[in-house]
C-alpha cells in the first residue's frame, strides 16, 4: 500500500501540477550555494519523523519551479536543486522539502502562482478522468520575502483512497523553498508552519555572503 501511495502521488501530481514552459533561473546568487547543507534533517522535525529515500520527489520538483500550476504542461527547466523526504510511521504522514536556486524574480513568481492556483483552477481532472485534484487556499505565516500556501485532495477513481496534502512555498533571496505535507491530520497545520519557519532559518545560515 505504501509503495502504491508513492506511485499515485508521483504520477498524479507530476501529471497535473507542471509548468508551462522551460524557465531559466535569473541571475540570483553571486556564488554557488550549497543548498544540500540547508536541507532539513529528522532532528529539525517534530518527534517521530525519519528520513525516507524511497519517496517520489518528481512532483515536488515540478511545483518548486512552476509559476503556473494550472496549465498542466510539462517544463524541463533545470536549476540547482536539493531535496529531502521524511515519513512518520507507516503509512505516513510524509513530508517533502525542495530547495531550488531559481533567482529572486522567479521565486516570487512561483509563490504568486501557488497563491493564485486555488482561484484559477479549483478542480483539475487528469486525462481520462482517472483522478480529480481539488485545490483550496491556505493561510500561512509571513516567511522569507514572500510566502503562500494551498491545500489539496486527490481522489483516484480506481481506488477507495483520498490523498490529502498541504503545501507552503517561500521565496527567500533567490531560493524557492517548497514544503509539502501529505496525509497529515488537519491539526498538523501549526506543525507545518513551524517546519517551514525552521527551513527558512536553516537556509538563511548559508545565504550569508
């Protein structure tokens, strides 16, 4: 069941939430930034989380460099990216983090796209009606230079399962931070906010130059 859930998440989100066209990162950072050094670790998270290398990251990568998640077209733009996946128990919840050196202009555009998506495309259907993705706006604290969030549910037609998730996107000095929490109780919203704040603090430590 767990591997199936990974497959459903990766396939549905990668197919439904993709960028319109390749986007080159604007000239953002005066030197290469070791983004991997800023990734969250299990020690930064609430109790019970452990690192999980088997989780699919493709859909998070797409969201992290996507300025319009409503168009459902594929982007192959490449930027310096670091990623981490965590799980708390079986079958979850799961937490995904992506740091992408997109540049300040694109980072703000990505955050704006996340904020606009629930109003532009509240419901998305994949080809053939195999699944329906529903988006809703989500309030997030002030983080970084700009921040936005959304909540979503995915219901595959072939299985009796609803996948729920919440996402926070933050622009911080040329880096886009994407934090995604999947299949967690609603009360975990505060925990997600704190995790996102921790991610920004860790990033700030390596952005001092």
